[in-house]
C-alpha cells in the first residue's frame, strides 16, 4: 500500500510544492529537489533492501518483502502491548465479512449480475428489483473494526462484572473505499487497522478522550527518530461523524504534507444503542450507585501508513570526509532498536570458508534460540568489501554487524560494529549473546 502511495504522491508533488515550499522553506530549508530526492531514495531503498516486494511496483496492494513484513509485525506487537498494558483490555477477532447493511463495500456475484443485465425480457423496474435483491443478499465487507467490538460488548460485560471502564482491541484488514486519502493518493483499498474500543462512564468520557489522545501521541513519538514530526489536532466540526461529539487525529508530517495515522472518536452512546436496539437494560453498567449505558471512545490506526511514517522518519543521509578529504554520503535506515527487523547481521571475513561458516551457523542458531533476529549474510556468494557490507546493512537498518574471521578461529574474538555509532570493537565469542540481549532489552525502555 505505502509504495503505491509514495509513487502517487511523487506525481502530485509538483502541483502542491510551490505553496508548500513557501510555507516551510524558511524554517526547515526544504527545496523541491530535497523532497523528491528523499522520496525517491526511500522507494529505491525499500525495494532493494527487502522491505517491499518488487511486485508492489505493479500493484496497489500491501506487498511486503521479508524485512517489511517483520517491521510491520514489530509495529503491531508494540501497538498491542501498549494498548493491552491497561487492565480490562481484551483482545477479540471478528470476521472480515459481515451482514451489516450499513457497510458500503459488498461482494457481489458478477455472473448473477450479468445474467440480470442481459435479460432483455425484463422491464427496467424488474431489473432494478432483481439487482436490489442481489445486493441485499450479498455479503458486506467491513470498513472498520468498530462494529465488531460493539457487537461483542454484551458478552464482554460478564468478564468485567458490569464494571467500567474496559476495552476491546483488535487488529485486522479493512476495506477503506470511502477514505478520501485513498482516492487522492492512489493507495490500496486494503489496509491493516489496529483498533481499541473503550467503554467508560458518561461523566468521565472527556477525561478518557484526553488520556488516550495523549497516550497515542506519546506512543508514536517513542519509536521516532524525529518525534516532532508527529502531532495531534482536533477534528473540525465538518468532519465529525454522525453521533460523534469530538474527534482527534494523530498526524505525521510527510515531505508532501501531514497525513492521519490514527483517529480517536468520542461516540457517546449512540452507536452502541444503535447496534443493540431494544436491549437498553442489557447494556447498562454500574457507575457508582447508578446504572448507565456507557459512552464509547474509538481509537483506530492505519498500520500500513504508520509503517511508512516510521520509514520516512528513520532515513538519514550523513556526509563525512575520509582521510583524503573525499566527501562520502552514508544512507542509514535508523529505525528504533525495538522496531528494526534485523538486530544482527552475521558475516565472515577472510579465512577458511568451511570453518568460518561453521562458526557463523553455530552463532546463528544460538541467536535465534533466544529470539535475536539475525541476517545470515555469510550465505551471500557475492564477495563485498567491509565498507560495502556496512553500507548494505546500514540501508537495511541492521543494528549490529558481527564479523567472524581467522582471528575468531585463533582467539575467539569477533569484530562487532554498531549501526548508530559506527564504532567497531572486538568482543569474545562467549560474550556476544549476552551483550546483544542486554542491548535489545534496554532499548525497549528508550
């Protein structure tokens, strides 16, 4: 999804840039070439470094490579962990298909539709009736995860003994054909949405809305290289949904402008009562001595667009002079250690290939057993210089490069390079696993 989005945005950039450039060039020194170069560079890097499948260039679907798949998984895990860290938040899993009449996207039997249209004997009114019946009997496809949580509300009440507040969370695919961003950017109709539906007392709903808006902004900023690119704003009255009293958006400032990553809605009790018509008593919870129908706060994030935001936020173009005063440019995908798909790249230098490979395979197995994601660079048959290896792994976002060499066979010493500092140090093979585990664990608290 996000590759197609980048390509479309790049095409539209020339139309928007003159106004955009006038507004921001003085403060952040952005030029037309800077924006297009950054966008093109990310497209190229994502395709070459296994974040996006090359098939994605020909499709608008979410087609990720091995590293892109792992990055998305890490974002989802951290989102789930943050949401589920509160007591009384339960995970649910609902069907992509539903019988809800309000869903605007439906799956229609094309053959049946063609048969109706090709029946010349039918009058216009008869054709219309048959088509309406076909649509009525077709299955709708969800465009958000909200309805599934509302439908499971009464069952969840038994888990919390009818006590507020509590929440239901879910992550799943949705079809967003009514999303204006999709039509303007050319992005996929299919997107992965992460959702929290929070049920709370009517008298505390505004406080909970403020709480979740603050928490969600802090979460996005926690894993960002440039936290200031993430911000929040209130939804203007014209964009408020029916029955919604307040809305908040979490935004990311892309080179072409700000886009919404996550939206929070204060829905009151309207949607809940509409979902469970005729069962008002069954919806009530205890609020002190009173029995009330809870208010609903909906928190929903577009994971695919969030992934794009972190990729843009993490890319760095660093320039340095070598010993001969020659200028070199270094591209680094400096993803947060918790999110980066590959923590360690294992490679080997000169020496006995068979013996060095055995050491690498032993280390690979040792790292994988304790959950350290490792890239088996030693399997690459193309010989690269040490500098070119570092360039490759920096663009992949790999945290550490561990080099096994002839010295390792003699003394057990490895050469370990840090992505963020570029410092190379020697470390004994018996210490490397403990060192990596400590670093990864510590990064969760950064």
